[in-house]
C-alpha cells in the first residue's frame, strides 16, 4: 500500500484526492469485513485500489 501511495504522488495530477478516495474505499472494505466477522480479503483491497485509479 505504501508503494502504491508513493507511485500515485509521483505520477498523478491530483494525488491528494486520489489517495483520499483509495484510503476511504480501503477503510470501508475493512469495516465491512469486520462487521461480517471475516478477515479482509486481499483481492478486495486490491480491487479498491484499482477502482480508485480508474476514477482519476
């Protein structure tokens, strides 16, 4: 995740907005997993990151 944030800041025109959306989506997925009593799914977290970059 840290490497992804560094890359976003290096390449993106508005990295603050993009990272904000990425972190919000990741936090939302983690909260969903916690409330369901399951473990965070790595694939879902990766998908959240790719969705955030598509919105840019």
